[in-house]
C-alpha cells in the first residue's frame, strides 16, 4: 500500500507507481491519498502532471492542528488498513501523513517501508523532525537518500540490515519532469535574471515579526532582480491575517500562487537564485546546480551543502543579505557531479530490495 498525503509526497510516490507499472515484481498494490493537502494546486495537479493514477482511497483529513490532523489521518487510514490488510505500507518523507499511517500499520503488525529515512535536522521544534524520528523508530525498511542519513540511523541503533542506501527518489521525478517540459508551453516565461522564493515553515511564517522580516528581505533583493514568490496557502493566510499584504506592493516581487510541479520546475531551473525554506528544493537545486539560499538555521540534508549549491543563509535578515551578496561574488559553489545514486533509478532499487527482502 503506497501512501501520499501532502504536496512534497507526490513527487516521491510517482516513480514507485511508474516502476510498478513497468515491472510489478509480483506485487499487487493500492494507492491511498490521506487528503492532508486538498487544494487543486497542492494536490491533484501533481497527479495529473506526474501521471499518477486516481487514488484507490481518498481520505478527508486536511486542515486542523498538528494533533487533530494526525488523529484524523490515523482514524481514517485505520479503516482502509483493516479492509486491505497490506503486507507492506510504503510511506515517504516527513509529513503528518507519514507518521500517522506508519503508526496505524505497525500497530496491526504490518511492515513499513520508509522512503527518505534517516534525515535529521536536530531541531525538535519542527514537526517534521518528530515525524522522521518516530517513523524511523518503527520502520522495517529504511530507504536512505544520502550517506549522512545512514550514519544517523546507525547512531540511533538501527540494525544495519534494515538500512538501504538507494539514492534520491525525487531525482527520478525531476528527470521525468525535465523530459515533459521540453514540449510544454510554460505558464510563467521569463527573459531577464530573476530569483524564485518559497516560504512556508511554521517557524518562519506563523509569527508576524518573522514573516515581515522575510518579506522585507525579498523586497530588498527585488531591487536587484525580480523575485518570483510562489505563496503557499499557510503563508497566504498569515500575510492576510497579519495585515502584511501591502508590504510588497510597488516592489519588484511578483506574487504567484502555489505552482504545479512542471510550472515550478520550468521556473526555478532557469533562475539565477532560489530562496527557500523547503527541504526538497534544496536537493533539486543541488542536482541542477542552481544556487540556493536556505532560509533556516539548520538542514536535515547536509549533502546539499557539502556536495551541492545550497547555503544555509539562516533566519536573520542581515545574515541572509550577506549570504545573498556572497552568492554573486564569484565565490559561490557551482555544481560538481550529483551525489551518489541521484540518478533516476531509485524507485527500481527500492522495489528490487522489497521484492527480495520481503520474499514476495
Ligand atoms: C505540510 C508538511 C510540511 C511540508 C508542507 C508542504 C507536516 C507537519 N507539514 O505543511 O512538511 O513541507 O506540507 O506544503 O505535515 N492548506 C490549504 N490547502 C491545502 C493544504 C493546506 O489551504 O491544499 C492550508 C491548511 O488548511 C492549513 C495550512 O494550509 O491551514 C497548512 O497545511 P498543513 O497540511 O497543516 O501543513 P503545511 O504547512 O502545508
């Protein structure tokens, strides 16, 4: 049973589905969408663009607090689990759906495969960090994107034979997307230099002072080049709630809605710079060698710094502006070769391992 729930999950389940269609390896499978994300732009458009079939189950669990949302996903997923009794539940990433469905599956004696296991930010104030730690503590198959994650899991006492370094499944989708956009008319064509910005972490956007600071940074950078700011629903709600809508008016910051996977890819792949607090975008920009300033104080994806184009710019406005200037001083890091196993074959590796280890 393959589970997805929120926007960053869909590009991680798509390659598994494509690969299962190509070669089933004896697996029957069902797809569950927990409904954590439900807007067209946050969910269905990814199914359409990435050729993911309609889910067998769509649960209505979106919105609410951390606890009420997690509880709703558990309650609804339990019904599906009991009906289908899957041998293996495949969860991806670190969102509340990942945690909730893992807990349900394990309590009924199911086996869990966690794709993107072992990443650690060391920051327990992030709900995702709690989701990662708990999911990995009960998962049977720990599929890992980078070597640092193997070390984290071993340090936590996970047995070696449960850890599988398979590479980054998002790169499977990135390569798929790059092929698709070749023949597609883009929605947001650009000619001059521009930056792309995204921001949605609760720590950054749920506090008025913090959100105002980031909008100020985008405004300042937009004096040099256009900043295309794709606004997440959480951030949009807060900009309105805190009365910050006027902060960007008259500036060279262009407000965009949440973009589809392919529209966003077409936009950031030609950007001069990406500013983000997303996890996945740090990895994607590393793969294509686009400079990325991460607007956080930590990252669970250290390989994007040691081997990639990512710079941890922090959350202090002055520090971010210093990192921004440095990124154009000629000293910025350019692409070397992509990290090991970020090659478009990760889904195949995962399914080969599951077919072998799970003795299907
Ligand atoms: C979730 C994930 C985060 C991921 C992010 C990507 C957790 C803990 N967090 O955060 O790791 O990076 O998704 O987007 O799982 N909303 C809509 N429409 C939607 C989805 C959400 O309006 O389609 C609103 C919700 O009602 C809520 C807010 O956006 O008010 C936040 O949604 P939620 O799923 O709680 O968390 P994200 O901030 O999206």
